[in-house]
C-alpha cells in the first residue's frame, strides 16, 4: 500500500471550465492515486489532470481554484462545502512534491560542498603552502636583510648594539669559535638578559653575559645554545606565521614585509620561551668545538644539580679544552658596551 491509497475513491462536485472562452459546467471530480479525473454528471470522463502538474490560484481561500501548471485558462473550482476533498488534494500534492526530485537542492548541496572544500583549503592548506613556498624561494641574503631590519627595530627599545673599535675584533673571534662562520653576533645594552636569534643567523647577546662573568666560556656556552636553537627551529617560518597568510602573499609579490608587522614581531620575539634542546645534542656540540660546559652549566644553576649531566661530561672528557677567548680579548670584549 502506498501513502496515496486511501484517496483512491474520493469524489466531489465542482465547476470546470475548459478555457477562458468556455462556459463553466458542473462536473464530478474523482481523486485517484496521482490524478484528478473530471467527468460530467452522467459519469462520462471529460479529462484528467496529473496531481503532480496542477497549481492552486488562491491558496487558503474558497472557492478553491486549480488549473494545470502553466495554463491558467482551464480551471476547476471547488465550493467551500467540498473543503474536506480540497484538504485531501492539498495533502496529496504535498506528498507528491516531497517525492519529486529537487534539482535546486542538489545544486545547493554541491555548492555547499565546494564552498566547504575551498574554505577548508583556505584555512588549513593554503597558509602552510604559501609559507613553504616562501621558505623555498627566499634566499638567505634576503632573510638576513629582514633580520637586520628587525634588529634596528629592537634597538629602539634596547639601545643600539654595542660597538667599540678595540672590542669588535674580540667579538668577531668569539663568533668564529661558537658559530663556525655561520652567523653574526650583536651585543645589546639593555632589554635582553641572555640570548635570542633573528632571521639570517643573527644571534643577540645581553651585555650581562660579557660583563658579569669572569670567563668567556659562559658567554660562549649561551651563544652555542642559541645557535643550536636557531638550527633546530626555524625563525623565518615563525616570522611568516606571525605575519599571516596575506602578509606572506604581499611579501612574495613585493619582496618586503610591512614595517608595522616587523615592529610588532620585534617586541614579540624577545618574549618567546626558549626551545628545549636534548642534553646529548648539547654535549655533542660542546665537545665538537672543544668548549667547556661547566661554566655555562653553573651559570644556569649555581648548585649544578639541574645541569649535572653537563658538568659530568666535562669531568669525563679525555681531551684538553681550548679557551673560547684569550684573557686579553675577553677583557676588551667586556668593555664593548662602555664598561
């Protein structure tokens, strides 16, 4: 049994007009499973309408007027006394309408799927793809240019990097020993207690590391650790992520990042937590450069309890450590910021 079976033998009286120039005539309307059969008073069929192809001219009003969809000239009128049959016809039309295909709904679903897919690509794939592309094509010299620009902006609230003719050579020697020619060092007079790094292999040092310790191996240890962080992380990727996808697009097309973006990032970068480096990797790098770990370890923890592995690695070493700087060079470097 279908949902329409209970309507198969419904009948009602109505007025039917075959066309706009024809007279109305009394008819009997039989409501079938999917059609209306219009007959004369003697029961002889005159025509039949498909329920799926009729429309109502005056929904909710009487006399209820129906016509073939697209042809308002032919019409069928039901008096209010036949409202039960009219109600059943409306129910039938609703059932049929629900069963008919909905091309518009399908198009809407397809559009929604495409929109969600594109939105997902825009949110999840596009930013990463743009950043990866920028990382591939931006040369190191451009990254260093950006790093120096950030340094100039940082200098606005830390002061310009310390510079003294008699000490600059000592700073260059310390950079050669700790960075192995893979970066440059700048000592900031204020605003930085230890170290930080910028795009272009630029390592920043707080003046306290050269002024508050008696031996250069403390500063050398901090520099070496910051260099390890720069290798394990990707400061240029961090800058692009901070700037956002639109700014990265603009950077790819113009070759520059807005100064406001770099200004905000210059304040952001000094406040970021330090990347943790695994102890075996730290020990291996110190040993590779033949630098003592104990001065750095005790600078981090005066008791040595938290850095015991580094202290013990020094004690177990079978080679002679080389000083990071001579006494004379260290004394000159300690005065690079004017003492």
